[in-house]
C-alpha cells in the first residue's frame, strides 16, 4: 500500500473511532437518563443494560460516524493544506478517496454480518431488562396460521424454544379434519417435538355406523417443521427484534398465508441494504469538498455538509417508516433510495476519472 493511502486511511479511521465512541456514549447517556427511574435494582442488570444499550446505539451512530469522520478528516487536511499538496503531487481525487471508502465499506459489511447474529436482539433484550428485569420475554396466547393449520400456544419462550399447551387444528375449507394437543413442546432439529401429545382425527363422513373419532397418543410427536420460535414471536408481538435470517424465515413461512409482509420486508431491507447509505454518502460528499480553504469559510462549509448528511439520513428514516406502515412498498421506500444514492455516488466517481 502506498504511503499516502496509509496516511489518509489511518487519519479517517482515527476520526471514525473518536466520533463513534463519542456518539455512542452520548446515546447511552441520554437513554440511561431517560430510563433511570425504571432501571432494575440489580447492579449486574444495570451493567448488562449499559452494554446492550451501547450495542443498540451502533444502529444509529455507525452511519453518522462514518460520514462525519470523512468530513472531519478531509477538512483537517484542507486546513493544513495537505489535500491540495496531494493533488499537486499528481494523486487524483479518485485515488485519494479509495482508502476512506474501502474502510467505510468494510465496516458496513461487518455491521451487516452482525445483523445475522443475536446482535440484532440488543434493543429487545435491553427493553426487557427495563420492563421485566429479565432478558427474555415470554409471549402468551399465541394464535397463528401456518401451512393451512391454525396453531395455538398458551406461552412461548423464544430463547429456549419451549412452549406450553400447544394445540394444532388442521382445517380443510371449513371442515375440521384433526386436532393435535400437546402439554408442552420444544423446538428441536427444525421441528416442534410435542410431549404428552394427543391426536384426534375427526370422521369426514358422519354417518350412523361409520367409524367415529380416531384418537392417538404418541409418546413424542414431531410437527410444524420450519416454524421457528423467533418467527412465531415476530408474528405475535409488535416491534419484535429480528435478525436477517429471522426476517427471511418469517417471509418464507407466511408468504402463502395472506398476511401483510411490509413490516418484515422493511426490517430485512433496513438490516441488509440501508447501512450502505453511509459508504455512498462518503463518496458523494467527498466530490463536493473544496480543494483549499483560502476562498471558503470552512466552518460554514463543514456545517452545511453535516446538516445535508443528517437531512439525507432523516429522509431515509422517514421513507422507512412509510414503508413499514404500508404507505409505500418496501422496495420503493428502502431499496430505491439506496440504489439511487449508490448510482449517483459511482456516477461522480467515474465522472472524475
């Protein structure tokens, strides 16, 4: 790697770390002050809440830290005349932006990768600590439709994958074909294993002298394959945190059940594609930066770039809310703005060649 690339990359990364830590601590401080009266008495839970709130803050401060780091580092180079010196040495604009852009892109990819893991549950865990003084939340009175069957669960723990009083009703049109009851169930090997199960098959031709009810009591019954606990909780609870994998499972599980998927699709696109807004904005802002501060008010310029970044971020957030509420489709509300930002960023890049 060239010396100038190492210098520019390190300068950008240094400012990113400083801004990321500062914004995260600011977010955590405001959140703790807001929820101070609801904090649990346990010191361990307080520390755990602090850590989970810090992870939650990443969702909001990471894109802004990536963008603000570029503004701060480049204006620092402009003030010290380093930027114009690099241009005078024959280093063009496209080569000079590559280290910050690659760093922003790599950090964004790491963040998207984390959204495949329980990292995405941080906000929900923190909320449960404040409301329930516990990490997990047990959902109750769940009634859903899955693969043409109606499923009822008296209670569900999505972390342990355990449910109590499971009832499954298999209905053909308006006729009840069978009913399955289980005292408890556990999600094992991508299926639910019901304990103390009882299957009641109803006769389809109800005639005098014909076969009546057929009752079976298997010791262990595997059923509802692919109906994951987190999918069930996401369908039954509002604003339930999900990972990218959970969102895909939810869409596949309910795509044929006639229910709205806008909220889940919006969450999926927000976790997998919206974070790339930051690297694209890094490119766009860079190509509008002045070369030298001799003819510009740098304080005013940096303020304008900061406000413009916040406005774009706010507009994307509003479009995401519209998509979640069904005002626009998730593809138009989330995917299209990111695609347009990316197209414009690369247009500026190739225009400067």
